[in-house]
C-alpha cells in the first residue's frame, strides 16, 4: 500500500478555511431548505405575510421564485468541494485506490442531487466536517451540550436496538433447541469427547486439590476424631473389658488404646498425605477415565435434561440483557 503523504501546515490551513466555508454554506443551505419548506405550508405562509408583508413579498419575488436556481448555486459549490476533495485524496494518497473517494464520501455525492430526499444528506457533510475538525484538535465537540444530548440518546437507542436483536437471536436459539431431535449426543461427541483427556486431567487435579487442602486445614480435627473413634470402639469391645479385669489389665488396656490410636492416626495421616503423590494422581485419572465413557452415554432423559439446562441458561442471559443499563447510567 502506498505511503500516505504528510500534509504541510500551509495546506492544512487552506483545508481548514475551506472546510469552515463549506460548513457555513451547508448550514445556510439547510436553513433555506427548511424555511422554504415551511413557507409552502398555507397557515405559516399566511402568518408570515401578516407579520411582515414587505419581507414576504421580497422573499416570494427574489428567493422562492428562484429557489431552484439558488439551490443549484449551492450544489455547484458542493460539487466543486467533492471534486477538490477527490483530487486532494488522490494527490495525498488517502485511500488504497483512486476511485475509493466517492464510495467513502457517498453522502457528499448524493447530497449534490437537487431532490428533496437527497438534500437532507447534506447534514451529514456538516457532521463529517465537524469530525475532521475534532480529529485535527481544533474543536472539542465533547464539551458541547448538544453533543452530550445526542450522545446520550444515541447510546440509549443503540443499547435498546442491540438488546432487542440479542433477545430475538436467543429466542431463535431456544426454539431451535426445543425443536431439535437430539442435542445431547452431538454435544457429547463434538464438544465433550474431543476434550476428554483435558477434562479428566482437570477433574483429577481439582479432586486432589480439594482433598489435600481440606486435610491440611482440618488435620488436627481429623486426627482428634480418629482418636475418639478408636477410643469408643475399644471401650465397647467385650474382649478388652475382660482384659481390664485381669491384674494390670487397666494399664494394658490404656497402652493398647494409645498404640492403636497412634497407629490409626498414622495410617490416616499417611493415606491423606498420599493424595498428592503420583500414584494417587494416576489412580484418580484411571477412575475418571473409567467412568467418563459411561457419563457420555445419552438416553431420552439425558436429552431432556440437557435441553432444559441450555434453554434455562439462555433464558437467564435474556433476563440479564433485558436489564436497561442506560437507566442506571443516566439517573
């Protein structure tokens, strides 16, 4: 793509003066179009004649009677502006091809047609020129009250339109889901099964993390529970009760209870500490993989549940989209 030429400051000032002149002419032309349109309304025409008969006669004789010629004079200047802008765009290589200009500035081209509907496009020329002045840093439209009003209602209109479109699309998706013959099977085959190993790895890692973290935070309570469980079990054992009746039986019973409690706590501690070992990870992955294919099998009940879950998720999205965020922004 050709490099864009840098515009000199002098030429930039010429552009600025010409743009300001075009803005003034477009505003004057639009004001004239509006006034002449109102002039054609009989009640307003009669009121104008009653308030200022001399001005009414002068307007009728010099302007209204020659309105087309006056408009064509404006059009000739606007057409000259289009041709000059096209020539400058070619000279400064603003676009990739020389013929892109009239397509990019279609509103300028169509606005030169002296017909009612096309004349209204001339207001877009003002907006385009103001945008150019904003880009050059010569004005700051964001500080204008009119800009804030237009931006506010444009934001509201855009949000309402996009929300309605999004809700309509989600309605269509829900209808397609309800009318589909079978969704769970293709969902499992095309979405879940290709990610089988990644899902198994993720499930096993989460199980290891959950078990390991839970034991690390509750180790003292777990071991206390194990000691109490061993103590209650031994206290209810008939054999130990008979042993306690023998000489030195109480000491033996207490020693045996302490030894068994320590052994049980050590076993629990070793078993839960092994949750972070490579062997446990392999075991969890093997178990997850063994049950994965069974989980992927579908039946009519699975189809119904999957369909309802998807429909409810889309309904939740619709409720979220339906919230009018602009009401909170502009309170």
